[in-house]
C-alpha cells in the first residue's frame, strides 16, 4: 500500500492511496467528511452502521465524519481522497 499527498491548500487536501488486490485499509474514521473517487480498480467499503459499497473505476462515495469503515482491494486499485485541510484520520 502506498499513500501520497497530491495537494494541500488552505481549505482541502487531496490524498492518493495505491492498494493491491487482497490488501486492506483497517477500520478507521476521519474527523471531517471525505470524498472518495476510484481512479483504478475495484474496492469494497465496509461500514459499521450501514450496508457495504463496492466501487469501481470512475465511481465515487462520500463518507461522513466519524463514520467507521474498512477498505478492501478487490483489484489493484488507486483511490483519490479529498478532505478538509485540517481533517485527520484515526484508526480504531
């Protein structure tokens, strides 16, 4: 798994996550709402309080602040994440 910050401005930052098939991003949450966009591959987003979502290339998802979730790579994937500049990610 590879994590890069692409951009950080006054109001928001853009992160890029590269995750290989079979890898996962453990249960975590963010302090702010997050916009997720799948640039490549397919990933499953599993939530504690709602049904899971599987996203493929070109699809997007908004994850609300403090919503615990996990990400599983079903294919080699690249994900863009947009969050407020002061937003933080915390692992459960």
